[in-house]
C-alpha cells in the first residue's frame, strides 16, 4: 500500500505543532522477519530535547498496535538482533553520573524480549562502551573502549608533570576491542594497539576484525590518515589494505574510510570512502588464496550514496540508499566483487523517500523508514521481489488535520545551460498563475554535498512552517549538490561563492517569472553551508529584504584554521592557504561585506566545532559595528553545530518568523537594531 492522507479541514502549523511530531530515525528487522523494531524520538519539554525510545511491531498482525519497549530518558538506539528473534539488543545511557551501575549515565549495552519483558543490562562498565557488534551466532558481543595514553616521545615526562593543562597532541584515547561471552559472561581483550578505531566489523566466522583506524581522535586525522585493515585474532597481526584506489588514484587524498561490512561467506569486505566536494564511492576487497583484489563498485547513472552500503545476507548482492534528484530510492546491486558487476534495480521507489533500512538475516525481507510528499517518516515492509511496501507504523497520523503544503520538484536552466532542480513548497490551495505572487523564502541546504528532497518536512529551518504561513518556500539544489551526477557535484570545486550563487539567483528569477514569488518580498536563509551561502548572497545582491544566517562561514582562511574538518576547505579551494591565498579570499564573503545592506539575523551554537562561533561573531561585528546594517546575533549556549535543545529550536523559529515578518512583510517588531 502507498502512504496517503485524508482530505481535511486544515489549520496553520505552529511551533507547538512542530514539537508534537515524532521522528523515526532507524529500524531493525528480526532474523525471521516476524518483528520490526524502530527508534522514535519525541520532544520532552522537561528534558529540553528529543528522547528516543524503542518500539516494535509484529509484521503479520495486520493493523495491530505497535508496542513501546522502552520508557527511560536515555536516548535508546543502535539496535541489533541476535541470530534468532529471542532478544533485541540496543545501547542506552540510563541513569546519571554517580548512580549505581549499570544506570550510571554511560552508554551500556542492554537487551529485551520482543514482548517487552526481561529488560537487562549486558555490559556494566564504569566508563561505558563505545561501538559494539554481536557475533554471527549471537553468543558473544564485541565492544570497543578507549584508554587515555601518553604518546611515547621526548616530551612525555613534561606533559605528565604538567597534566593540569591541555595539549594539542601527545595524549590520545587509544582504542581497545573486548569480547563478552553471553553464556559465561567473561570478558577478554582482543585488540590493543596504539591507534584509534573509527569503525570495526567482525567476520562471520569470528576469526578476523576489519578495522578503520586513525592516528588519534581528532576528526582531521580521518581526512587522508584513516586506514582499513584486517586484524587476525589468533596471530594478533593487522594487514592493511592497499589504499591506492582511494588515495593516489582519487581526486583528493582527504577521503574518509567508513562502514566496513563482511559478506556472509567472509570472502568479501565492503566499505565506503567519502570526500568533501567529490563523489562518495564504494569499494570491495575480495580475498583469495594468493592475493586480495580491490574493486570500486560502479554507481549506476552516477547516483550519489545516501547511506552506507551493506550486503544482502547469504549473497554477493548489496543494498544502499541512493540520492537521485529530489528522491532517495533503495537500490540493489547484484554480483559485486572482482567479477563483472551485475544489474542495479530499485527496490523502494514510487516517489517514496528512503531514510533507513534493515534486512532480515533468514528471509531477506526489508524494513525501511520512508517518507513522501504527503507524510512524515513511517516504518514499512518491502520485498526484494517487489517495489510495493506495506505500512507497519506511522506515528504522525495526527498531522492529517494540518495545513500541509503542496510539494513539487521544479527545474530551471543555469546561464551555462545546465539544468538545475529544486523543491518548491506552496501553501495549500495556492494556484500558480491565478493567485497573486507570494512572499518567498529561499531555503539553502548545507553540505554542500547534500540535497533537498521532495519529502514532506516540518523543519526549524523553515520548510513546512513558512509555507503554512502563506509563503512559498524554494529549496534549490545548486551546483555541488548530490543526486545529479559526478560532474554536477565536482563543478563546485574551485568555484565556491560563484557558480552555486548564480544557480540560486537564476532559480529565484524563474520563480518570479512563473508568478510564484513576489520580487519585493524575498527572504533567504540556511544553516552550515546554507549559512555560508546566505552570507555570500547578501554580499552579492540587495534583492533579499531579510536573511537568516545559521552557523555560516564568513572567512575561508579562518575556517581552515579553526574547524574540525579542514579538508573541506582544502578540497574546494584546491590547495592550502599558503598555496592559494587569492582563491580563499575570493571564496570569502568577508571581503565583500561592505556591499551588504540586508537585515540579517545570525544564529550559532556556542560550542560549534564545524563552523565555530567566531565566524558568526565576525559577520555580526562587520554588520553591526562597522556597516550599520540591522542585525541580531543569537548564540545558543551548550550546543554544537546543530540545535538539539527544544528551547533553542523554539527560539530560532520564533526569531526567524519575527525577523521576516518585520523586514519582509512590514509588520511592527520593536526596534530595528
């Protein structure tokens, strides 16, 4: 069946409505396919955040009610079944600091019966665990810990003597892998090298562990310094895979190795390598008696990877979510390895937007989290033999009474002839060409290696809320976005603050020409790269009556200096600051700030490591102290790159609405500065 809503008498969506929605983040289907579990996040005002609990449903009950398995304020997640349907395992941070084990506020592994009984802690460690995985037969759990270690160099003793200060390097939380026998409940240490494990995967026969390692815990060491190796448990030796395909032969040396996954027969290892500015690719290592063959998996039609790829059990076929225009189909690729690759087919399509999936170990049934243009995310069942889906759970049926926007994919032609796409939201009942043009909010996605989809979204960044309030919301997938082929993605390299800015402005012109947008009532905003592009746009034009810049870069040289993933800047600038200073200056809206006249509200998390608050403080200083441009700076304490607190999200939504109502619609809102 397809997801649909009933016609209704609708009401405007408010921030309070937004906080009534549930967010389905992941799913896990049991080995026999009898049960599907999922994590559902609901807003809790007392906790000032979403809290995630585990839910479950039987797949053969029809319209049976889902069962909520957990009720703790612990953000339950990372689910995995054993080799039978007996136990569902998940990680959780129950209790708080100072409480007795296992409820001490640290991440522990728990398990529960599918009927909601016999909840028990599997690990009871003072420091908790990090990553974990069950063995193929479900008899053991492998988990990761970290241990702070002084690097053994000439400065070790001096660092130890002055241990009340912080150091840029020299003290590393090296990783350990332990195994817990679920029958004897004995723990043994398996891996203890002077490296940091980013991810690991146990081979089906339990003799080897694929490890993705970095020299230390800083994210910068993922960019070009991450290795993937095979650790042999009996010999305690690690053999690194040859990295030529994703280092020397890649368009950038700064790739992140991610998500190793063994085939059921242990003969092949699948993993991904991600790049800022360049396509994320899949690789397979096929292990033979004489040598290991490494192979890059072909992405049909150059689709972008929207998820990590995984093997279908007992096969050499793989699954992954693709980004394809404004859609996200689930794809199957057959016969993956060193031999000729097989066909690629779509398993979940029909305009359903796939966000997560899980495959049953015994039956190969698929559970998935999907959305559509008329529903928020739901849990569905699918089959490898059919692209039809059956709804298991839809926790947001109450939105049927809301003033939901109509959503469509729109296209326009860039000045160089390239076709650009985007998503357009219109208020319910609005008819293009018949009704008067609307105030329009230009919603800019982050990344930039990302894209807006045609799924219904009710977001603190504007989608769903502004359209409900009588605005058109236009979300362009500008050059550099995923889902439009490799050339479209890489066209942005060396051309930030140039080609994508023009793509956006061309799209705005087309929305005006089509009678959708009122040219005198335009606003623009975004977060992260969307905040950066907001800064670029208001430095290029005064056509926007107001702007909302969220965690946006102002100076690219400063960004390379202070962010946690500087490879992003290096890739797009095509060099380091001392190699390409003129390019970094050209990319930076700071040096065009004297052109800015647009009233701008600026948002940023106090502890943002990705786009540190110094960037937002810099643009505020320029606009408020030197250029006399109406502006507000809102700094959210105790938060990072994304706003996770309920109170912070409410503040952002209410500030943006008031700012745009005043500067775009002319409504009275206190003082101007």
